[in-house]
C-alpha cells in the first residue's frame, strides 16, 4: 500500500480563464506538517509547527510516520538549528515514545512501529552538540521514556538510539544529574548491553537466514527497504557495533566522574572490555601509550604492570611525534627508567624486563651521551660506514645467509646515530624481514614496530606494516594482523595513485598476497564470530533447529511468542515507503576488495571509545579520556591474565629487504 494514499483529502483548483489549467493539489488538513513547512510567513510557520507538535501525539494519522521520518532527516542534517527544539519537539517525541510503549494496538497499526525509533533518534541528534538543547530536552521529560527503551521494552533497535541519546545527555555537566537519578540501573543496563548486544543481534537477526522470518521493520530501518540479506547483515553488524560503542560511552560518562566505579570495575566486565576492540589510529595509539604511562608513574600500580608495559613500550622509545604530539618517545623513556636502579633490583630474576630496560638505558641514555660528544665529521663517517654495512647485509640476505644478514643489520644499528632516523628505519625493517624468514615472529613484530616509530609520519612505512601483519599472523593474532594489512593496502593505494607513471601504465590493484591476508583475517575476526560459535555449540548440545533461532523480538510483554506473531502479522499489512530513511554511514559500489576492507575498517573505528590496546593500537574514549584513566588501576588484573593463543602458521613472505 502506498503510504501517501488515503492520507490527505485533496482538491483540485482551476482558474476562471482556463478551467482545464490545474493549479495543483491543495491539502484540506489545516494542521498538515508539510504544508506548514511551506508557509512563507515566519510567525505563522512557527505557530503552526508548535501546534503540530502538540497535536501529533493526540491524533492517529498514518501521515505521522512520514512526519517523523522528515524530522529525523532534518535533525541529522541540521542538529544545531534551534527552531524545532524551541517549538516543543522534545515534548512531542517523548509523548510519542510513551504512546508506543503504552498503546500496543496503536504501535502495531499501520507504520507506527517506526515512530519510537525515529523519536529517540531525533532526541539524540538534537542533544549531540548543544548543551542548551540538552537542558531543554531534560526539562521536557525525555529521560523517562528513553529509559523505558533502554530497558528493552521494544527491541535492540530502539535500545541503540536510546543509549545514544542518554549518552549525549550524560555528557553535559548541567544535565548529568538528571540522568544520574537512574544511575545504578543505567550502569547495569549499559554493562549488560555492551557485553551481550553482539550475541543478541546475531541470534535475533543475523542468524535468521529466512528473510521472511525477520522483523520487517528492522530490515526496512537497516536498508531503507532496499537490499537483500547481505545488505541487512552488513548494516546489522554496523548497528551492533554502534550499540556496543555507545553503551561504553554512557558508562564512561559516569566513570570519569568517579561514579559507580565499584559496579563498573568488576573483573568479568573488564575482561570483556579488553575484547571490545577498535582498530588503529594515531589518536588511539597515543591514548594507549598515555594510559600505560599513567600506570607506570603511579607507585601503586607501577610494579604490577611494568612487565607488560615495558614489553609494549620498549619498541616505541624512538617515536618522535604522534598525531601532532611531540617527544612521545622521550616521555616513554622517562616513565620506563623511573627509579631505574630500584626497578632493576626488584626484577633481578626477570630476565625479560631486565633486558628490555637495559636496552632502553643503553639506547636512549648512554648512546645519546656518546653522540653529543661526537663531532660532525665523525657522524658523517659513520653514515658512510652504515651504508656499507647495510649493503653487505643485503648481499647476505639475497645469498640466502639470513643469520649473517641479521648480524650485519644489528651491527649497522649499533653504529647508526639516533639522528639518522630514515637509515635506522630501513635497518629495523630489513632485520624484521630476516626474523620472519627465520620463524621468529616476536622479534619481527618488535623490529617492525621500531621501524614504524621512526617513519615520517609515524606508522607510515608500508613494508614494515606488511611484515608486522605477517608476524601477527604467525602468532595467531588475527585482529592485529588485519589492521596492519588494511593500513598497508591503504598506503599501497596512496603511493600508487601518487605515481603518475604507474597510473599511466596500468590500473592499480590490491596485491594478491594482501587480498589473501585480508580475506583470511576478516573471516576470523568477524564481529559475530563468538556469537556464532556459541550458537553452534548450543545447537550441538541441545539439538536446536535453525528455525528456533528466532525468538521474541519487538514489543516486550509476558507472552513474547504471541507478540512476535502479532507483529509479523501486522507487518504483512504494511508496505514500506521509499521516503522512509535510515542512517547511511558507509560507501557503496567500490572495488570489491577495498569495499570489504573499508567497511570493515569503519565498523572497527566505531569502537574507539571502548578499548585500550597494549602494543601499538591503544584505544580510548576521545571525548572523555579521564574515564579510561580511572579504570586503569582495575585493569591490572586483566593485564596479568592477558595471554593470547599462539598459533604457528607459516605463510609465504613475498617482500624482500629494502
């Protein structure tokens, strides 16, 4: 059924001069939102919109869902426009959510099932940037209906937009207390959502292979009514990732104020938190570094985390700038060598920490002192000598004497001055290649990381990214391998597209070996991999049929099965309008491999508030970093338990030394 049909009584006006000349349709509804929006008189327009906002919750009109869809689009594109917030849109949206929650017959009639989702999304969009809008929303009573949606009274789709809106309201000083009236319940709900949402979305939506058995309005919201199972699954994965991310953000609004830390800092939740990973960027890496430095400088936690922190940071001591921040390596060196003698004595039985700290001392203290006293003439001589040693190492490498090449590259690094960053980068990267061929992934990761720290800008040396990706793969660290491989592909395209000669000769394509690696790791690191494994295990243990995967979703009541049946029956009567829209947050129709990689990358980026990585891709909340810091002491036990499974998988190494 056309959603525009039977919604307006239309009349046609003709002129006296020509009765056959149509002047256009005239709406007979004096409170029509779309007609009011076209009103040229500003005062009449405002009064009409305000009246419309008051009457929409009180009337039952099929046109309301189109009005909400239009308001959603306006709120998304113009979130800072004060017109609608000043005319009562928040009261209207709160009333509509309550109406959907309290009037089940109305919710399941026509296309009203879409209205609570749009209403909560509109609240979140308008409170995203403006504190005055957030204050007005709180005064309008939006928190209570949003809490009902957060409790899961309809479905996970509405929970997603409810937690987003509450996160915005909790981020402002003046509206935080109003949200905090439900503090304990919000903390528990947000923790539960962030921990279980992936499984819920998978079981209730993605795992349902029969499109007819999926809730129709979920499919239409995800894809705007266009697209098959593959498109729906991609969007569901993206939305599940956002639901997890925004739940963590809401928790962080309380954590950075040191509220409910006794609830948030539970060992089980913190262990889950470490698995909520994001990706890799300079900002996230700096956040991870900053958090580890805070732990090292705190006397209460320094000696509890120094082993893991040292092994994670020792390869970054030559890092100069990162995301606009300068002297990052010096800050790392200072934290690692704090109370150096006491630290050495305390860890005299730990050879790994002893060796790492000694390396930092020799490189950043002793070597720097010697170079200060070295003349410019001697430094120039060393440059020539390092070049000669590098050439010898390359010859050994090509001759197949990999052990000898490692010795030569090490000799070159010992002689190479710290100021010669480019030369040191190449030596580290080439030695990493040797370690790969020798089957020593830990050493390859270390040298690749050192090379990337010396690249300009940081983390931009393509060969080192690829070598570290392979080394991570050897250790079975699929997530880390995938991130480096995607960065390598992006860098490969950037370099290739900047080369006019290469563009003229041939079309730039993703290298086969990188394509193979991405496909391999994406299958391993799929967002729903754990949920899928758990579901398969349950089916194996209890013999569940695939048809039983889909259970209650939608309106929450005592009889979930009946609600599911009723909702599906109602959906058969509803035809989605092409005018109903949802969030479009990803590119379409790109080259097959890059499309997969970029979409995967964007989904992982949306987790950036939720994880602190402990090597080169630390993640933290970009808006409220203090919240992550306050959780750090409680992460110590998790750090001590962190031990990824090592799987030795030998892969071909197509890149040779520089």
